[in-house]
């Protein structure tokens, strides 16, 4: 995907995972929902980036 830096995306995925873990540890339902949705979207995006790299390379 043009314009998406894989390293930056990986950092955002890791940060979002940490935030989700914190939300789970503090039992914050709204934060759990928000970070879960964000993490799912980021993982899908990461999969798309990987798939495009495989077809381009």
C-alpha cells in the first residue's frame, strides 16, 4: 500500500495492543471496545500490506 510505512504500522499495532491490555486490566468496557475495534482494523490493514508486498515483490 502506497504511503503506509510498515514499521510505523507495526508500532501502532503494538501500542494499541498495550492500550487494550491496560483497558482489560482496569476493566474499562468502553476502552476495551474501542481498542478492540481499532486493533482488529489495524491487523486487517497489516494483512493487506503484507499481501500487497507479496504480489508486488
